[in-house]
C-alpha cells in the first residue's frame, strides 16, 4: 500500500485545525492509501516580528493590553479542554515520529511515496515557514498542495514574496482553499494557475463525521443557540441575546476568550473536537464568526448567522476565506450587516440548493486530490539526490568516500560545503552513514539524568587567557600530559581563518594555540585521516563537528579511544562577513590585512566582551555591542544554513559539553569568568572529578535546568532577508553599516533598544542592592 505524508498544523489546540487534519487523513485513507501526519511543530509563530515592531504597533499593543487585563480580571483554566484535544488527537490522527529539523524531515523521503501540504493557513506570510511548502521533499513530483491558505489578501513583505515565489515554482500543480489565494499565486507567478478546492472538512458528509462525533452523556432534546466566536466584539454578544429572547432559546457558548467563561449564558467546558462536532449537530441556530464554525453549520444543515471577525480594511483581515466559501455556495446573505436586525435568525436556508453547489465543488475537489495522489505516488523511487539537505562542511563525507566523488570547498556564501560528483558516485551510502545531518537522532540531553557543573580553573593565568572559566584548557592540559593528542581550533592570521590542528601528546606548552573562542567556522576537512594515527586523543569542536567525528570513529571502531568535547554553539557566521569586517577595519584602523585577533579579550572582565585586533603598530579594541562583527553575530542573520536547522541543541554524541555560565548566579566572578560543563557520559564525569581531585579546578553541581534557562538551546529562525543579506556581503559597494540598513534596519534597532534596556535595568538593580 502506498504511503502518504501530510504536512499541516498539528500543534494548535484549535477546532478547525484539528478537524481539517482529521478529515484529510480520513479522505486519503478512503482512497486506499496509508497515511500519516508529519510530526513537525513550528515554533515560528509570530516571532518574526521583533519586540520593537510589536511595541510600535498600536493594534498589537492594544490587543496585548486587553489580553493582560482580561487574564487578570477573568481567571479560568483550560486544562479540561486541552485534555479533550489530546485524547482526540491520540485516537483519530496517525502521526509520524517527531521530525523537527530540515535534515530529519529530509530523511522522510525514504519513507513516503508522496507528500501533501494542507490545509489551513499554513502558507501565511505572517509566520512564514518554508517547511509547509515542502522544501525538504527531494523530488518535486512527489509534492501535492491541497487547499493550503495564505490567510491574507496580499503579501506585502518583499523578502517573503521572493521566497514564496521560489517555493511555489517547485510545484507542478497547486490547489488552494480560497479564490484570493489563487489570485495571489497568479500575481506572483503568471504561468501558474491554482485550482480552488474545498476545505478538507467539507469532503466528508455528516454521516461520515459520525465516527468522530462525541455525544454528551446528558444529551437531551433541548433547543439552543450555539455561539462560537473567535473575535471579541461585545456587540455580537448583545445581538445574540436579542435573538435568543426573540426565538425563546437558551444560549450555549464554546468559550474561546477568558471573558467567555463569565458570560450570562451556558458555558461549555472541556469541549474537544469531538464534543465540538456534537454541539453543532444538536444545535438549533448557530451564531459564529469562525470559518470552520460556518462549515460545520453547513455540514449539519443548521440555520446559522455569520459575523465578520475582522474589519475588511484591516491589514490582517482573514474575511476573504469566509467570503470565498459563502460566495461559492450562494450564502453571502447569511453575513449579518446590521447588528440591530434579528430577522436573519428566522430565515431558513434551502439546503437542497446549497448541496447542489456543494456536491459539484466536492466532486471536483475529490477528483483533483485523487488524480494528484495517483500521479505523485506512482513516481518511481530513485534514491535521494543529495547526501543531506543540511551540510555543515565538516568534511567527514569526503574522508570516507572511496571513489573521490566528494569535494569540500568554500561556497558562494562563505561556508564550507560538500559537493558530490554524480558521475563518480557509486551510491555506497558511507557518506550518509557518517554525516551529522543524516536524519539519525543523537542522544538526548536529559533534564533529569544529565549532570551540570559550574567549573572554574584554580590558575589565574588560565583564567586570564581563556574565554570563560578555563574548562577546555584544563581538560586539554591534563589529558595532554597523560598521553593524549589534542585536536582543537586555532586562528591562523596569515589566512584570516580558523583551522583545526593537532597538538601532540606531551606538548602542553603548545595548547595556547587553541586557547580562547573563535567566532568563525573552523576548517576540519583534513583532520580525519590524522585522527586515526592517534592512539588516544581529546577532540574539541562544535556539536555538529563532534557528531561527524563520533560517526567516523564508530565506523572505524575507535570511539572508545577518544574523548569528545563540544562547545555550546549558537551559530557560525559567514566568512563573507569576517572578510568584509577585516577589510573595512584595516582601512579605518590601519592594523593591516592580517592582524592578531582576540575574539574574547577579558581586559575589562569576562562579562565585558571585547573584540581586539592588533597589527602594524595599531590597535582596535571595542566592546561587543558596539562592534560591527558582533552586531551581525548577535542578530543571528548570516549564520550557516545548518545553524538554523541544528540537530544538536539538546542532543549530543559528546562526552562533555562546555560553554559560558552566564547570568547573575556567578556575578562575583564577572572579571575572570566561569564555565558551564555538562557531563554526558560516565567517562566525561570521571575526568571532571579527577580535575577537581587534582585541585586544578573548582566545581559545583548545579541543576541541569540552568542549561535551558541560561543558554536558550533553540534554533534561531532564519530571516526572510537571509539571501539578500548574503548577496550584499559579496558586493564591494556596500559597507556593513549599509547592509544593516538595507536588510534588517528594524532588527538592528530592536537589538540597540534591547541592549540599552538591559543596561538601565542592570544599573537600577545594582543601585537597589
């Protein structure tokens, strides 16, 4: 049986979202396929808007203040509703294993015969996420768009528009849920014509929905008006009250907002998707401003009144989807235009005429979906065309390739990247086996089992030269003197680059070469063959580099001879940025083309991070928040693409993970610094304990939750202007300051305001103390 995957929203506790996902799975099963939902949870939401943008938005602030006030005034609990949703999902929706990152999603290409994206507003530019455009699917012929919605009338953001055009171009055929969506596509890509199809919920009849309807225990023949409002306009509620009095009906409310729990009507708690269906089924009249509220009124042939949730002039208006449906079924008259007029509640709907139109649209929609599924699922599987869709340029694939089919070079965006010569590739699969982004999941850093320490070197000289508390240097120094070779990152000034080098056992005086942080990508291409010459070694690197080394050592059956230490990493910026930064700085500060570089000089303390460059008798010293390189780094806007899709924020193949122990807990060491150390294996824990017993370091065990609270181990969101910014970095005519203004002016202002806010807050706290 052919296997189909559906990409849509599953994380929202929303009736329409849950029921459209349920319906699409049911319809595709009815067509004879095995089907699963892809267990991907988007964390983007509205986080594409900066805090500054939100503060400057009158609409947002007004809504936020209202929300805060209402949550304070109207106390309520949603736990019973959440439980009902969870039970419904578990019973009726079949899900895949969790796949969060691009490489985990890419691995699903081997599992499914076709991929469907839809329905719901998954294509909205307001929280744009390329994964809902199936960017991870290797073969575009296996992609189907069934009834996704943009949720808006037009796409204003030029960066989002450019990305959407690129992604839509991969689809051979597209269907959307609303006429406005079809119009958007035709305006973006003139040669593309999108079919308008029904929301999946309308593809099932009321009889077919019986399987999912959860009947109430105390169900009776009581007639009632059902209210389900997503908007918060009080005029609607007053209108409902007049209708109820006129029709002599009770009013039952599916609560959405805190105030709904305090209304004078019958408030229904613990309503899950199944109970939602039943309430519509048993109702006499429905009053709603919800798209899916209208749909289920139609499915159950109810006398309904549709209210506008948004003003038509509002920028974020979603009224178009309601208009599109009602126009299609000749039901536009059900939209109430005068909230003082209650006559609409008495006007019955001729559902025989509605269903004539609905059945035509339904047959057309089912036919479209069936044809697309048949065509896409019959495409022959030919194997994935790439090692992975996420490359960190580690070089491990090149090392294991016995046919010299892989090269690792710096790509056009300033990152090392693998390229496969298909003419030489024999599809042996070794490259995928060792790739750190092969879709396999590393060991989880557990919140209850993993061991976290504060660590601080007892040697003042080590603290002075190390970026934080000296954990990495003390480990390297101890193990090097115990016969371990040490591999780490050195900044090579004559090429303005970072490179992994080997310090032979017993050469601890050379360890200063790899001491201190480097905020650029380290070249690890040539270390793998050298590693195997070591009898035993300590290797440090970023989590993806360490994962590659782990996989390589496992393949060679040498993992037990090595201690792997990874750095807490937030991302690696483009070499294009570093080169432009050095060039601009050399012209202005005259330190020459190849200065000595100290990324984390602690001359004014650990928490006052300084970038320092020296050369030609000149120097540049600037605190991080005023330095242009650090500005781009902190904005997280030109990292390697793999940094936005990292699999190792909370997973690892290392023995130890180390980084800075930021925060107020160890503010007393703000001059010299402290390290955060997470022991991930018994071997790692044993070494840290030996360092303490030898009086090399001071350690203190702390809760593992500090890692989440201090390091915020989540992938940053790739900015919509990412490609544009990288293109600008290649241009001589643009300075770094100009590039900020051209691409991320608001992000930059947000960063400046945030830093000033933190500065003032810190000063006030110190005065209070």
